[in-house]
């Protein structure tokens, strides 16, 4: 147990801290734009769905690659890991350029997906035109830092994201509210602050690559000449994970779009819920990522018994920390609502949504480490794709959309339907974990 706790504090908590810092960037935008008003809050949050979906795609690519890198890390095959790094970052950059093109040249079309209100669409489009330039930079840095986790190098990510958070908060204050002689830019100010923060991240990561990291390098020759066998392994593992994360991200965006079509009050309340959910789940998500690394490394070292022990303990720990976070959120929900500039209707929605979120989070605290950590760590990526796709798109979104647009259900009822996916998939995820089919050595 002592060794396990050492691993938790050395790997899982730093990863969770990275996730908390990343969530802090989004939280800063929500809190500061919430001080401007509901329209600014809704515009910035809904426009941020584009970055959210791209981030999940990058996370999917990196997670699929991390299945391989963690197992090769267990075997200490550094050259193979360098080849996987190059392939993954190449795909991540391609995704970043694709999302840049969509957000820069078709921002109004993207905003129409999430809202029907002209002012929200107009403000959101102005946000996207600025922040789009950060997408390729963010794709590179997040892809690289996610991969570094899989070889137990987490300090660099924590340092970079912490610096980015401080930069973002300061620049948000300057550009959103108009400080230090700058004009008040509102939503556009939040976009500019985000862009400059991503530039800071990119510069910091480049410095680390060139001057600090001497163990696993990015080599130009591996960017232009890919190993066909590793590419096949990468695609077999990564495509289901990318599809899984993209479907999940698109599902969360679809939830935002459904509620966004029900009015600015529902959209504003849901914008806050999204951030609170990330804060409540931040430790569980960090533990899930660490679980994948620990399970994969143990399998690569041929220690299947330790892989099982790591999996069981991390799932239990995830549930415990999420239970505490959910309880704290319920106790503080009125303080949270009171800190934001929201109308009475949005306040009522938010108070109700936070109660539902508490139970949703407890289910996710088990399904997330199972699907994202245990199953992926052993290479069982297809099951997660099928389960999450069916539970989300064939379950909660179908029910929520039908309730909203066909039966005209009230906002609270629609929200409950949209949050059913975790309740649907929990028993199936736990059953898959108990079968132990995920204990597979994938290395060549």
C-alpha cells in the first residue's frame, strides 16, 4: 500500500492537478464573462465547444498512442516511443489545422449549431475568429504533454499549464474589462487572452523539447518516415479512442446545442454546469489517466497481477474523491449561483442542475477509470467506443432531443434526460472490467 500511495502522489495527483489547471482556464473565462452578463457568458461558452471537441480528438489520439507508449515504457524501448510520439503529434497538428480552418472561415455556421439567437451567434463568431489561431498551437502542446504522461513525465505539463492559467487570468482581466489602458473587449477579450496563453504554452514546450528533455526526443526523421507496423498498431488502438472521444465531445456539444435552443437562461446555466462538472471530476479524470499508464506499464513488464491491483485500487480511489467533491458541490451550490450575474430563471435552472450533476458524477467516477484507464491501458478500446456511442447517442441525446423538440418538455426534464448516459453505461462498463479481457500485451 505504501508503494501504491507513492505512485498516486507522484503520478495521479500531478495529472489531476494538470486537469484542474486546465479547467481553471475555462473557469476563469466563465466567471469573468459571467460578470459581464448572460449573453457574453453564453457566447463564450458555446463558442468554446469547438475547442472542446478538438481537445477531445487530441486526447483520443494521445490516449490511443499512450496505450502503446506505456507498454513500451515498461520494456524501456525508447526508440519505439520516439516513433510513436512523432506519428501522434503529426496527426494532432493536422487536426489543429482543420479546426482552425473551420473556425476562422465559417464561424457563423459553427455558432448556428449551438444557438438560434442572433446576438449570441455574432459574439461567438467574433470569439472564434480570434481564438482559431490558437488551435494548431494547442494541438501540438497538448498532444506532446499528454504523451509525456504515459512515460511518467508529468512535471513539465503541470508547470506549463500553471503558467498558462496565470497568464490567462491576468490577460482576461486586461482585455475583458479594459484595464492597463486597454479598451473593454468583452467576449473578444477572452478570445485574445486565450490565444496569448496558448502562445505561452507553445513557447514553453518548445524550450523544454530543445533544451531540457534528453531522454525521449522528437526527431525530424520520424516525422517524415513512419514505421508501418507501429502505424498499424497506432491506428488500430487510436481510431476507436478518437471516435470515442469525438462522439463523446460531439455529444456534450449536442447537449449544449439542445439546451441552447431552449433559451439563453438554459444555455447560461448549462455553461456553468459544464465547468462545475469538470471541477468535480478533475481528480477522477486524473486518476483515470494515471490508471492507463500504470496498467499499461505493468502489462509491458509482464506483471499482470499488479495491473489488476492497480486497476482495483484506482477505481475505488476515484469513487471516494468524487463522492467528497460532489458533496462539497451540493453544500456550496447556492454560493456558486450567488457569485454569478444570472437572471432568476437561470439561477433556478442552475440550482436544479447541480443536484442532478452530483449523482451523474458518482456514476462517472466508476465508468471513467474503467473505460479511460483500465480498458484502454490493456488495449480494449473498441468496447468503450461501442458502449459510450450507444449510451450517449442512442440513449441520452435521443431522449433529450425528442423530449425538447417533439414533446416540448420543460428545461429541467430535458436536462435530466440528457444526463442519463452515465447511468446507462455504468453496469456494462463494470461487467467488462470484471471479465479481465483487457489484460493484453500489445508490444512487438
